[in-house]
């Protein structure tokens, strides 16, 4: 039996390498995921690097650092890719596409996550990278809404490069979402809210949040009381250590 997504929309972060053979057999990533998770529309991260102010713009900033999943979906027929300088998303589906088309440098890094949660709600899947990339992107939304991502001092060293077709310009990074290494601290709270499902798919762990909207409410309650709740503990973390909150 498939796990149903809220509103038929699924947000995925995943490591595809352990499933390469099964993905090929299923006819693609979307088809493979639908064998276990029921959804109509899907979106994924398709992120690019910031540019330090001392480095001149070059082609390396045009290469995604989100791995195979982002590249695959961005190149899929019918996909829509948002146009934020660093935090782009790729997706397929009418509702997802409408939101992604509004996402550029004028919007918050995780604007699509916020808007899709607000307008429709959706489910979130973390697959095959539970240990290496813990937590869910809704935390970044909550941090921005509380004014925290704008207070990471490293943003003053970074630039967003913006192409307007006829010309190129650079602006200060308006926010840096920052470190997510300790976002797993929210898991007990999601579980208490009956909003976290854990399991294994072909030997690989996955975590599934049924409602992004409920996750946002949980995160806001916690971070409003303790903005440093997700401090990773590393002495030289550029965001957990160097911030104005």
C-alpha cells in the first residue's frame, strides 16, 4: 500500500545512488517513487552555490550542488525550475509550477516551501540520506519568518548573481539559511504531533512528514522560545557561531 501525500504534493530530498537499478527498471525516478509514495505533483531542491565577494563571477556558479535528484527533475519534460540565484527548486505539476514561477531573488530562499504549505499543504520525504542530511526544509522557512536567517553574518561576505537576460548584476545575499546538521532535534516533536513516519525502502532509511503545515507550526513554537535550538555545536560553524541572535 502506498503512503498518501497531503494534497497530492510531495517534496523530496534523496540520495538516488542506492536505487539506481530499481529506478532504471521503473522507468525513472518519479515512477520509482510512486511505487511506495502516492502523489500527483513533486518538487525537489535544485540549489546553486553562493559566490564569495572576492571571487569573480564564473561558470562554476551555474552548476547545481543538489545532486542527481535535482538535475534529473530539472531536465524532465514539463518541469518548472524557479529562478532564485542560489535556492532554486524544480518541480512537476500545475500547483507546484505556478508557485515556482514566482520564485526569484525578490523572494525568500525557501519561498516555494512556505507558499505551497500555506496554500495547499504537502508531504515531505527524506530518503537514503537520513544521516548525512538530517531534517526538513520547513525549518529554514520558520527561521526566515522569525528573522533569523537574515542575521547570519556570513551573508555579508556572499553575493547573489542575477542574470536579467541583457545584463548581469550582483547583490548582497539577503539571507543565508545556514546549518541544518542538527535539524533532527525536531524529530521528537514531529512524532509527538503524530507527523513523522519512519521506515526502510530497499534497505535504505526514509523519514516522511505527512503535513508540512503542521511541521511549520511545531517549529515555530520551538524556535520562538529558543532561536538557537538547532545549534550544531561545531566551534567554527559559519552560521551557528557567527550570528546576531
